[in-house]
């Protein structure tokens, strides 16, 4: 991987991390169209998880005024503001399901679920559900109405994000809409709920593949992608929230369906193999590339 790859991956990750359109699907398509399939490996999968820490930091900064009181409430006990306490514990309990399932399904997440069939159908499926959730629910609940039970319900929806193509923000926004939240509140809560899971996934993959990611081959691209993804994500947050409030999820529903059909079409007509990237390459390829630089 070179710095050009790192810049492109950083932009894609930052742009798609919190838009409900699936960052994984876009990275896979970019690899195909630009001929970067050689980037696929267990270490690269870890790389994409670690650079999510950039957008995660962007969300922390963007919603700092909500996060600080919520974190404080976790340790304040009965003295805590009721809303802050409910929000904090909602995020905590809502994170538990995806952590457990993520560990149990890790092998499938890194192999089987990365099939382009899974990604294509996932893009279309969650788009349909997103449309139903947005049109079928009259959201009246605001951010001050968040409860611990909302964290549990939306946290279960978040588990769908373990399947590439589903989109973590997409699945959690759907869950929040089904709970009766207003569109902007649904996105707000979904973004906060994603902080622990993104952070946990990034740290876990960094610890697991630290020798490769902090080695000569990945280190500089990793740093570049982290910085770029963070800045791009921060810039996208305000724009996304404005679009969501004014137009709803319709633009993203249409985009997901078109993208899903495109991916399935490429597979159907043999332009790309459905399991491209589904089976990680031999890690010796990375080692050889590293030693040659």
C-alpha cells in the first residue's frame, strides 16, 4: 500500500463512515475499479477498522457537549442528571450485543460475509427497511426522551452492521426511527451509540495486528488515512444531518439500491467474482511487500 491508496481510503472512510451507505461496499468497489485488489488481506481488514477511529474522534468532537455530561453521569450515581444517565447507560448496554456477536462471528465477518453477494443484497435490504422506517413512523421523540431501553433495542439493530453492506449508521438509524425518534435525533443517538463499538473494533484490530499495522508497510498509510478520514467525517456530519432533516432518508435509499444493483450486476455478468476479497490472502504477501520497501 502506498500513500495514494491511503489518501483515497481515508477520504472514502471519512465520507461514508456516518452516511448510511456502507463504507465497506465503497472500499471494495474502489479496489475493483482501480485494480487495488492486492490490498485485501487480514491486515487490510484490520487497517479499515483502525482508520474508523478517525471518524469516531470526529463524532466525539462534534457532540462533545452531549458526551461529557453522559460520561460524567456514569460515575455520579444518584446525583447524575436523569437524562444524561439514561443516555449514558443506553449507549453502554446498547454496545454489548455487537461486541458479543462480533467476537463470536469474527471468522465469518472476515471471510464469508465479505462476499459481494452479501454486500449487494445487504445494501438493498436495509434501504427498503430504512424507507419503511422513515415513512411508516411519525417520529415525535426528541433527544431528551432517550431511555436505556432504546439503547437495548437500537443496539440489537446495530448488530446488523457486522454484515458488510448493512452500514452501522444505517442500521442504527433504522432502529432509532422504529423507536419513534425524530430523524435528526435518530441520527444523533445512532452516532453516539457507534462510538464505543467503533473504538472497540479499532483497538482490538490494532492490538491483534499491531506488528503489521505499526510496521514499515502500513504505518505511514495508517496515519495518513486516520487524519484524512477524521477531517472528512467531521465535515460530512453537519451536511448529513441537514439533508436528513429536510429530505429524510430517501436520497440514501435510492443511492443504496442503485449501488446494490450495480454490485449484483457486476457479479451476475462475471465482471467480478462474488468471493473477491471474501477469502483473505496469505499474509506472506504483506510480509514480502514490507521487506521489499
